[in-house]
């Protein structure tokens, strides 16, 4: 109701919008902010859009997430890094390889410390989508080096797929 102040009202509306997004009621998001002051409504609506896109990505509804991302003009960098990886995967799956590469580059540029394994998995999958088996093998080496010389299972699987894509059946079997 706003009795506890603008900030509390905005936070409560955002929580309700988040619940709506999790339940798939994306049409209800706008109605949550109708009677807030204009600046609060815009700020809260933008945050609700980010939450909605992230929920759709987590639920595997990639087409709806990409549609909402475009329609509501949500910036990829406003998503959490794990959600950005899901976005990069969704973009790759629908054939938007350059956009996927940009999202991954943004993750690499803003991540401090060690990059998550999902980053390397998606970068390797993107290289394979470009028919760049040597590039995927480079990703395997970067991944292994980032892990202190230990190759995680995902890196070994990527190496096998890259060698198979290159036509090296023996190397794929060895990996």
C-alpha cells in the first residue's frame, strides 16, 4: 500500500513480480507497477524484466526468454553470470552465434578470479558450432590451464567432440 514508504512498496512489488515470473504469469508484471510513482515504476519494471528473463532461461524456455529480452530491451550484462551463460547457450541454440560470442566476451571481461566451468563448456560448444575444432581444442587447453593442469570431465568430453568433428576417430576414442 505504500504505508511503509516508497522503497518498501517498490521492493514488495518487485517480489510479487518475481513470483509472477516464476509462475509463468509474465503478462501480470506490468500491472504490479501501475500505481507506483513514475520513476519507481520504471526502475522496478526494469528489474522485474531482468528477473522474468532469468526465470525463463532457468526453466529452459529459451525462445520466450529471447523474445522478452528483445521486446523489453533487457541488457545481457544486467543478468547474473550464471544466467548470462544460459543466455549464451540459448543464443547459440537458435543460431545467433555472434551474439552468443559477445555475451561470453562480456562474462570474461567482468569476471574476477577463475571463470566458471560453464563458460568453457559454452565457449567450446560455440567453437564447434562455428565448425572450429582447433578452436574447441584451444578452449580445452585454456580450461585445463585454468584448473591448474587438471582437466575436468567436461573438458575431456569437449576434447573428444572436437577431435571427432575434426575427423580424428582414434583421438576421440582416446579422449
